[in-house]
C-alpha cells in the first residue's frame, strides 16, 4: 500500500507544474503552524495554477485523502496542518491580479503586507488588520474571517469580500455569483429553517464560529459571505474579489485607564456611539 501511494505521488509530480514535497525533511515545515498542534502530512504540494489544483483534488478524491489549505501558517487553531495533503497557496498563487478605484482582485496566497503595499500608491488598503499581517495571506483571512484591532470600525474580512472563485470537492471551479443556480436545493432547504438559524445566530460584530448560514437566507443569497470563515472545508479559494478602503489621513491613539473591567465594558457602549 505504501509503495502504491508513493508511486502515485510520483505520477502526480509529473502531472503538475508546481512542487510536490514528499521527503520527510521537506514535509516538516508543513507539520506545524502558530498553534500548539503538530501533524506531519503525507505530502505537501505548492500548485502553480488552477489546473494544478484540479489535479491535486482529483488525486485526493481517488486516494481518499484529506486536504488542508495553507496560507501563511499563522493560524492558532491548527487549521493549516493535516495528515493527508497540505496545499501551499503562498508559494506561487500570490499575485495581485488587478486594482481598480476601490476594488482589488487577488490570488489567495498574497500576503496582507504585499497587498497593502500595492494599494498604498492609490491611498487605499485592505482594512482588516490581524496582528500577523506581515505573513498572513488574504486566502487565510477569508478562510478564518480575520479582523484585527480595528475590527470594530472596519468589521471582519467577510464585510469586504465581493466575490470568490473557488474549487469544489469534485474539481469544478466556479464563481460564487453562479452558485445559487448550482446549489438551489440546498439554499431552499436552508431558507426553510431561517427562523431557527436566526434564533441561534449571536448578534455580534464578528462571528467566526461555524457556517454563516444566515447569509443564504436572504432573497439574494451571498455565497461569498457564506464561504468566508469555512476554513477550506467546503471549497478551496482560487481568486478573491474584494473591496479596498481609503487610508485615514489622520489617526489618533487614545489610552484610557479604568479602575476595573466592569467600568471599561460600560464605557465601551458610550464610545461606540461616537463612531
């Protein structure tokens, strides 16, 4: 069995343009992230194109192997490690494809740092700003619905995504704008449970827990908002169309002391009213 899988990996290596890492020492960097967990994958692969990704998905399906998408490896919950195939999006699929007046089209492996450097010449930025902005990728931010210290003002990644091109488990690539036709039955089922979904959805500024089913309950279901935060469990993102935001012309840091936690929490409501 082991010889068969290694032979199959060799065949995959010849089929794709990207890199396949099967030697033990080359798999070690993919066995951990910023979490407390460690798990060495069967092999890791860095695709160069959507065709590469399709071949990898078909390989995983044929051999019944789990797939884990990996961006910058900055997650703290073990999202980017796995026992099967780890797909490295950061090595090659890291391009800023297009910048318009207030929108940007990128590949999932581009880092937030590099995207904002590209946007800075237009006095724009991608607003969510997690602490790992130097290394985290936009694909990883989409997967985890990342936000950051300015999340109260700008919201989370979900609030800035306008469209996604994704690859499904059968190797078919599709844009989220076409998904309602493909998954009409699923949407219909979910809409029937709208009342229950609403009653179990917390009214918070950011929610990265579970699937955002409520995004599919409106008259115009938003598959891009639904897929944000799903951590690659439903589809793999290949392109991201997002909204950019103006860079503030002025910033102010205000540090306020409180006697206790309760007082600080009470004050938060007052500051919220100030915008």
